[in-house]
């Protein structure tokens, strides 16, 4: 009896701590959820977007357009000041956070998370990895279609050659950095995670301009792409874990048979 009472107290204490920490005891802790999310999020990405995301997208387009008007002026400032300063060398190290080599530690962190029982840690690590993949695919698709020439090859900021292989717009480094970091700030909101996004994310974007690899509007567009995709995926995964009504788990297919006196039919229903 004493042992049972002790176990009951431990169980009650565990529930109280979970509630106090803001964790839901009903969260899906099955690692198989990541496989489901991997193929369901592609269809559910648009469903995860709220109505005000359209306004944010329009605001992003306006912001990038506004920044583009300063591309030439910022490029001249870089030539006369930043490139010869110590800041240039420091930013050269930070920009690696958005390079191809950054994908390995992002994937490694997710692999490490699977060795723990921390559901939030696992979800944040997976969302970070998935955001990098999704945002990267979108970024490189736009790069290929737009074909903007990099500032190291031209002094004209509005020189585009569609489908030419030129890949200045948007910045892939800025996209990757923000896609990888924003989920951590959303899952673990604190001054530390916000600082990571600000210092590493913004530092990566600035470094690409300082080192003549991108126009200012390129890194603005890349930063927004990574941040928006990461925010949508993080919000979707968090709401799925919380069991919020109206959040789709992906594509649902059902076949409903119907039989009458002189006919038989099948009804196919697809719900996103």
C-alpha cells in the first residue's frame, strides 16, 4: 500500500510539473510522427498558413522592393568601408552558418534528439531540419527562375537573365541560416534564442553583402523566405502536438461505397 501511495504521489507530481512547464502530456512522442510530417507537410503547408499570412507576404514583397532601391548605394558603401574593416573578417566566419556545411550539424542535432525522451527538443530539431530543406528548395527554385547576376560580376543591380544559371536572388545562405534558427526561437522563446537569430542569422545576411556575394535585397528576400517557412512549419507542428481542432494532419483519402436497387457506385473523397 505504501509503495502504491508513493507511486501515486510521483504520478501526480509528474503531471503537475508537466502542466507547470507548459508541456502537454498528450503530445505524440512516437518518432514515427516525423515520417508522417515529412510527407504530410507538403500538402498541409498551405493549410497551416493563416489568413494574415497573405498580408505578411505582401508586406515582405514591399520590403524587398524597398530595399532594392538602395542596392547600389549599399554596394558603394561596402566598397569604401566595410570591405577594409575588421568586421569583414569577423562576418566571414559567421556566414558559414548558412553555407552547405551547415546542413550536417542541423541533421546531426536531429539525430541526437532521437536519443533523448524530450519531445519538444525532438520537434524543434526536426522542424529546423525540415525548414532548411523546404526553404532551400523554394530559394533555389526562385534563383533558377529569376537569374539575377551577383554584384561581384556587375555594377547594375537590376540585371536579370532568367533561367541562365545566375543565382544572386535570393540569398541561399540567409535562407538557410534563418530557416535553421527560427524554429529554436519559437520552441524555446528566450533572450538567448532571439540573440542567436539576430547575431547569426542577421550576421550571415550582412556578411554576404560585405563579401560582394549578394545585393542587400537578395539577403532580405532570403531571410524572409527562411523565417516564414520556419514559422509556418513550427506553428503547424506545435498545433498538431497540442491537438488544436481544425489542424489537418495531411491528406486524408476515403472511399465510400453506395448501393441502390439498380446501381452501385464508389465515392472518392480527398481532404487536405
